[in-house]
């Protein structure tokens, strides 16, 4: 299947995902197809994530707004490899986001 075909599939797709919090690293999450469960995850990935705790179950569509990931990327990753791994943001990225938020708030207050 070509990348273009996968993109078309993802654009018309909706998927019930289970999102698991990983114990080895704060802010690391695994998204999987609810129908597949954790059994299909590679053993090497399971070792790197540690114990996984169900954080939530969520219907994901390509246009779904998520905090730290694009829904379309999640759908494509689950379709191609069976999971999506969300890594925690870096300290620099968090600092930039905080700085942007402060600047936007200051701009708003100055008006």
C-alpha cells in the first residue's frame, strides 16, 4: 500500500484507541487499537516502557484535536506498526511553549 493510499485510509478512518501511561518515563504514552490490546506490542518495546497503566480510551478520527500529537499521525502509525509511541516533550520545548503563552497573554493584556 502506498503512502498516498494509507493517507486516504487514515482520512476516512476512526479508531477506538486505548492510551497507556508508561512507568519508565514520565510523559511517555502508547496508543493502540483497542481491538488488538497490548499483546501485539513488540517485546523490546514492552521492556523499554515498563509497566503500562490504562490512562484512557478515546475515539480518534483524523480531524481530532489532541494536545501533543496529530491524530492522523497516530492513525497511520497504528495502521502500519500496530502502535503509536508518544514521547515526553523536551524541557526546551516546554520552556518555548511557556514563553509563547506568556507573550500571548501579555499581548492580549496590552490591548
